[in-house]
């Protein structure tokens, strides 16, 4: 399909386990965002990439969270030593341009639902 | 702190009626606003946006109104249909180094009764 694809759709992890969440943005999209959505809440910003450059990671909750986009397309969000409070839906979004004064809508994936037991 | 929020967490309407979902924002630096619809198990889907130099924008069956004086945003859905049942989020954007980074409100659940 032409949309943003995320995998896995669901992930169950034991506390302390490391997890890796994958995002395939729409082909050619420059900007890529990760958001965290707790149950019943709105998405909260985690980090932003413009091509392969991570321009903003101010939303990452701790140093256990790490994101990369080495070739400017696919991105991976890694969470080390998962904790129960990490349980949430992790959403990826992309947009064609590089931000700045250009405002355009984000295209979201369906997310990865992470449950930490 | 400054945030985007919603007045009503749940709105129940009869099919065919008009729906109005409200949102308050407190950051006067916000200059771009978006409404998203999120169905169960899916990511947010763009509905309509509005820039701060406008006070009204219309789409297909939807209208967004922006009142900068009282920092209020609303989404109007005409002739609400069962397929409109979802959670609706308003989001704000400030032009910053993070480009299109959005700050979302807490959401309103719209329930359409047949």
C-alpha cells in the first residue's frame, strides 16, 4: 500500500526486555515523526527526523529510548529494558516536506501496541 | 503549562444531526491547527486544518472555526453519519525546529446513534 506501515502490529514484552519497533514511511517523505499514545490520551511527540538527521528528540522519556533512520527512509524506535509504564501505542507519521514554514498534514501509521508485563 | 485541550470528553448525537466538537488552546504562539479523526485500532487521520490568519474553513461536511480572541477551536460535522463515530483530536503546531511537530489535545469521543 501507499500508506505508512508499522510493524509489529502488537508486541508483548516482559519487563526488562528490549524491543524494536519499525516504521516504513511513505516513499519519498522527508519528515518522520514518532509519537507515543497512552490509552485514552492524545499522541505525544517523541522525536523527529528530517531525512537521516534526528533534529529533535526532546520528547523521548528517558535514555532507554533510542530512534534511528540511517538511510533516511525506514526508521526504528528501540526501547531498552522495558518498563510497565512504556505500555502504549507507538505511532509513526511522515510528511513530504522538511517542515519550517511549510505546513502540511502528517500521515500516520496504525501504530504498534506495546504491552509490557 | 500551555496545552491544547477539549471541553467534552464524549459527545453522543443522533444520526443526521449536526455535531460540534470544541477545543481550547492556551498558546498564543500557535499559528496552525488541525483536526484528526482516530478510529479504533488505527492511527489519526487528517480531517481539516486552519491557519491563524483565517477564522473559518470548510471541507466536505466539515467546518473548522477558529476564535483567536478566546483561543477556541471547533469542528462542525454536518449530517453526522455512523461512520463518523471515532475519537477526534485537535492539534496545534508552532513553527519551530521540529517542523510539523504537533501538540495534541486529549480527544473527544463522538458516538452516533442510528
